[in-house]
């Protein structure tokens, strides 16, 4: 038995290393400028400013969480690429992603590209009306969205440091990453959260999703359109806000406790929610009951 586990562990390590090396060499093969920093960045020439800006946000978030969760050691690799240098082998252009320790962002997505790619074309006018009411420049929506997702990806890296073996449960893993991003931005740069908050409020009211249930999320994870996937995340944000507002608890620590005493992959989502709710007064279960 021990030998089988050892062989499996070695195999997983080889596969993980292979993925990492592949992405390292893929991104390494692009024509980029190297920007030194706590999180070194690679940028398509011409996009150094965006890279610089996001690099400093990521570095601030690392400092915040290194202090909060004593002893974690986060190593992120970061790239801002434009369409010519995009890793289409991994993801279509415009979809930012986190993979094998990399956080990769598109460099030249403006507001118009953003609403087209992320599924907001049908309610663009409402988005514009709402941003005018709140005196938010539409470009701030895009900027805020990408900052949020960059810290979200960092959230996955932090989770894998704090929870042995990482967090394999899809919904919980996405929730934790969102809570990490939300907490950092609301504490350290609340202005930078405004654009994304406006977007998720408007998206929730106006986007018409094809998949709407948790089961459909699991069945279609990684396969559904990015617009529908973004809608799921917009829905999660309402729970993220409630979780964050319960300031005497730490969500990541509650999830860690859950993972230490249970095999979460064998639990129903309702059981997971009930466990977390020991710390969260039933908010998880209540929210989940809105998803059928
Ligand atoms: Zn994620």
C-alpha cells in the first residue's frame, strides 16, 4: 500500500512539474520584457505599465496575506501578454487564467472587448447607465475586474499553501479565492473594488444564464462559456460579502478545519455548508438553498 501511495505521489509530482515546465517554456518562448519585483513579471513590450500596476497589487496582497497567515511562502509568476503573444495553446485570448503557479492576464482588453468576452453585450446600456449614476468610468470596471481576478488566482496559491494537498472541491475552492480577493481589496483598496461590484450587481440582475444550478456548475466546469461561468462567480459574490462581514471568523481557517477532519470530496455540498455554518450562523446553507 505504502509503495502504491509513493508511486502515485511521484507520478503526481512528475505530472505537476511537467505542466509547470510546459507553461514556463511556453511563456518563456514569447517576446517579453522582464520586470523585477517580489513577483517578477513578464510583459509584452508596450504593456509594461499595466504589468507594473498589477504586479504591485499582487505584491501588496502577498505582503497582506504573509502577515495574516504567518509562515506562508507564496511564489507566483506573473505575465501580461497581448493577443500576439497570447498562450492560445492554453486559453483563448481575453480569458485571464491561473495555472501551474502562473497568473496570466491579457494586456489589451478594453471595456468593449471586456463586455463582449465576458457576456455583458446584451446589457451594456444598463451597465453604462449604472456606472454613470455611480460616477464610475466604464474602464474602471475592466480594471477592477482584472485586479480582482489576479488576487483571486493568488488566493488559489495561498489556499494550496494552507491546506495540505490543496482544495479540490470546485465551489469551495472558488469561494475561498473570491473571499481572499474581496478581503484584500476592501481593506487595502476599496476604490478598486467599486467597478467589479457594479459589474456583479448588474450582471446578476440582467444576464440570462444557461446553466443555473450547482449540479450544472460541477458537470460543466471548465466547459461552459466564460459568460455563464462569470455569472456563477457574480452569484458567489453575494455570499462572499456575507462571509466577509462576519469579521470574527476567518473563512479560510474554517475551510482548513473542515478539510482536516473530513474527506470533503465525499461530502454533499449541503453537509459542507452545515459544517462551515457552525462558524457562520447558517448563512452558507441559506444562500445555497437559493441554488437548486
Ligand atoms: Zn478560481
